[in-house]
C-alpha cells in the first residue's frame, strides 16, 4: 500500500504511530499538528518540509528525544525560539523559508548541523559562538554582510557554506579554525573581481548539435545526461559521445550554478579533472550548460556522501577495501587535481570521495565544482585557503587508509602525511606541492 500524506495524518490522529522514531509529513500544513507530541517518548527525526508552517508552539519543547528536525520549504520568517529548548536537538534544517531573524535563543547548545540556506538573513546572533558541537553550517543564499566574530569559538566547525550573500570580505579568523576543511564563498561582493584575469575561453557548442540520451546523474545544481555531439564543421566531421550538464539555475546548498560553471571552465584541462569540452549555447529554454567528456563505465564514485550521523564525513559500504597501490594512486590523483586548481586560484570547496571517480586501478578524476570559489594566489589569505583544502585531502586519505589492510608499518609514512595534513595549526600543514613530493618519495605509482 502506498502511504500518502493524508494516510500518515490519519494514522497520526488515530494514535497509530505511537512508538515511531521518524515522521515525514507534507500535507499542506499551516499549523503544527499537536498529535505529534504524543510521539515524544520515541520520536527522533521529524521532517515537516514542504508545508506552509510559520510558527511552532511552545509545546514543541516536549519532544525531548528529538535529534533531527527539518522544516525546509515552509513559510517561517523567524527561526523559532522553542528549538533552543529541545534538549537533544542537533540537526536543524530550515532551507528555503523566508527567515530574516535568527534569535540567539533559537539555537540549542547541542546543535551540530544548522541549515539556513536560501532565506533572507542579514545578521547572525553572537550566541552562535556558544555552540561547541557545531560542525556544519549552511548559510548560502542569504543577505549576510558580516559573520559574527564569536563564530571563531566554534572549534569543531568543519564545513561552512556562505556563498551568494552580501559579504564584503572573508574574515581571516575563519581560516584559523583548526578543523575547517570545506568552505564555499563564491557569489559575494568581494568575489566580483576574482577569477576573471585568467579566464579560459571554451568552444561554444550550439544546442542543435547535441542530442540527449539517458540521465547519468543529478545533483543540486543540474542534471548530467549521456549525449552525442555532432561536429559537422570539423574535419573530418563526426559524432562524439559526451556527457551534457544542464544547470537548473536556482540557488543550491553550495552556491550559485553560474559560479560552478565559471570555476569548471577556469580549471581547464588536466588528467585528474573532468574539464569541459565546450559551453552550450542557444538552448531553447536559455539554460546554461557544459559539454563534458564521457567518463568510461569502468569508473565509479569512490564513496557516498555524508549521512545524518556522519555529518561531515563520507560514507562507504562496510566491506570496502583498498589495496595500498590503489590508495597511493587515488591520493596522488586527487592531490594533483587540487594542486592544479590552487595554482589557478580556485578552492574546490567540496573535496570529497563522493566527488571523486575512480577505476579499479586507482585512476582518478575529481569532479563537481558546485562549491568552488576563486581567490588571488598573491593574497595573504591564499596559504590559509590551500591549507584548509589540505585538511579535506587529509580526511580523504584517512578514509582510504582506514580501509587498507596493509600492515601498519607499510602505512606508517602515509599515516604521518595524513596527520600532518590534519594538524590543528592550519599554516603548519604542507602545501599540495609538498604533498605530491612526499607521495613521490613514499613511492606513488607513475601514470
């Protein structure tokens, strides 16, 4: 039997859901169903996204076991203060509401993951600095002009998205956070002049020369399909199997698709990057798009994205194992790709296994520029930005080594490198050039 929203609402009202640990309900709600409070002893995850809620009652604090609450795509204008009274609440999602005000009292001290993407927030409360467990902070698509200095006290913060706001600068203290590894800030006023001097021109490929086939993948920013590129003007003329990414155009959790496309173009061609072949023009719906090389089917995604529990770290099937040679090849390939980006003043911002394609031999391609941001390599912040990404690479290496059955002594040098890349003093970490040199000394395979 297919469970509809109406069925779930009926079950809730007739007390058939007593004992439920997770409740998902999208039923055009304009008021919070008080019957949910009957689940207080068991309910841990509540998803009331895609409704029309504007407030929560004070009684919401009775949900004493609630750990995760999603209210995406509702109509809240203020983050409800009652959230701060929930003793176990650690993950809060209010993406795509109309929130302009975030009271300090609305943030429970147990907050680990806060999602406020695509709202109208102009300022954050100083109280955000009193969240010792905060690891992941999603703020893209707001109206922030500054970040509170108190945020520097959030020493566990590992991922922050502040793209598409109104920031006039990037606070230097941000790069001193000991665990920060994933940062996106494109689309702010201070980014306007960045990434233009060395822009790479791409061939323009008319939509009429492209044929779409099946969808290969879909992300927050767009849809990638298999396709054919007819090169009628080429000598000799022919057809090429390609991948075609069409951008959706809306704000994502990472930032704006236009910034993703610009970074992808600026990265240029590299053996360990999926560089574009051309830019789509004359789309009938005026969509932006890129034509990309078709990756052979022998490649697969290295890992899965973070889960609700892992928060910032990627996930892998429990039986995942990597040979030492494969670990070396993957680590080297990703480091080489990142080194290329930083030479061009590009912070990838999302250097993760779930954005890395590999084959059985460990040949590697880093993909997905959705969180990429430009910077001036001559700027005083440049070393800090590269060392921030070095920690992300160190996390990836740690994931690989944790799943490599080689004897500990065979892994010792790689473990030392991993630890050097993840040390709390960010500027004491090696650069990507130094990482590549150390990998070469360890014996990274050629090719």
